[in-house]
């Protein structure tokens, strides 16, 4: 709840949210770029211990904003005030995953959400977070 609250207070709009149990198959696809790394199975095992919350956020430069709010991948290096800086001490157990680009975000959202699970709607508070030329 605290993590979702931080993103909402920043001005990001939640467009998708669900709890799911990750599987070997899904994680093999998601982390295919890490498959040859010695820590690959450890990451997968860690992410399957309990269900996870997956989210979709909307906002100007949302990927960049979320990554900045999340902090360094190694939580010991993450500055206080970031999510990892406040809630983690681990490289692997670092609380959240973030997309690294808008292109990868689209792919990842398609992986974790089915058709109809991401919503596009007008938010009353949007004009209070952005100037007219940013909306």
C-alpha cells in the first residue's frame, strides 16, 4: 500500500492492478536476457515465493519517473526517499521491478495483463499535477 501511495501522490495514474502468482514459464520469458546468469534461478525462486502485485501506471514520462522513485537496483546503494532506499537492503530482494523503457513497458504489460485489464480513463486530479501544455 505504501508503494502504491507514493506513485499516486507523485501524480501517476493507476491504470491496472492485480495480484498474481508468477510461474517458471512467465519468468523464463520475462527474464530471458538473464537466463545464462548464475543468479537466474535464484531470482525466479524468489519471485515465486508469494503472489506479487503487478501494476500499470500512466503519466508524462512515467517510466523515467517510476525508475527515479524506485532507486538503484542494489538497494544498499539506493538513496533514502526512494522505494528501495526506504524498504530494502538487498540486491535481489529489492521490492519492485520497473520497466527500463517505454518499449519494454509495452511488452511487459502485455505479458502480465490480459485484454481488458488495463483501463484508460480521465482522472479529475490530472490538471493539478500538470500544466496545460503537458496534458
